[in-house]
C-alpha cells in the first residue's frame, strides 16, 4: 500500500469506483435509449411521441436496441469496475430489471402498446447484463 493511504481510504476509493462504474453504465443505457427513441420518432419510424406504439415491428425494434444498449451499459460497468466486473454488470442488470418491473406495474393499463413489450424488458435485462459483463471482463 502507498505511504499515507489507509485501509479506510482504499475502501472508500473502491466504493467510489464501483459507484462510478454503475452510474456510467446506467447513463450509457439511458442516453443511448433516449437518443435512439428520438431518432426513430423524428424520422417517422415510430409514431409521434405520446402516441401508442402498437406495431409489432416497432416494438421488436425498440426491444432489440434496448437489449444491445443494456449489454453495452453492463460492458461499461464491467470495464470500469475496480474488481469483480461481472458482479458490477449483474448489479446494473438487476437495477434495469427492477426499473422495468416498475414500468410494467405503472403502465399496465395505459394502452401504450402490447403488454409483452415491458415484460420482455424485464426478462431480457439479466441475460443482456451477463453478456455485457462477460465481454467486459478484463484480462
């Protein structure tokens, strides 16, 4: 250990790096998803913002890029993790799954699109986190 660096300081640095890794991965998913959504709405691929997205193809497209972005965010978290990169990726996946469950619960009766779509977000969160974590392992 470096001179002047205590176990407490090292522990604090580890936790800070872990939090930064998770926040960076989360930000990557959110920013990429919002940008993709905006592009598809502005170009007319998706219906105008605020309108229900009922077409199967639109929902499959949105699910596919959210899966890729979820894996990428977990990759980012794994690469930035100070240790145990796969664990960091899976924690990010659990955060995503929890938010997706909240999305299912809050939008279920709002007729925003097919019921399978938000459920698919829940189901795919952890597998995509695992993929990103495996790809992001160092060494």
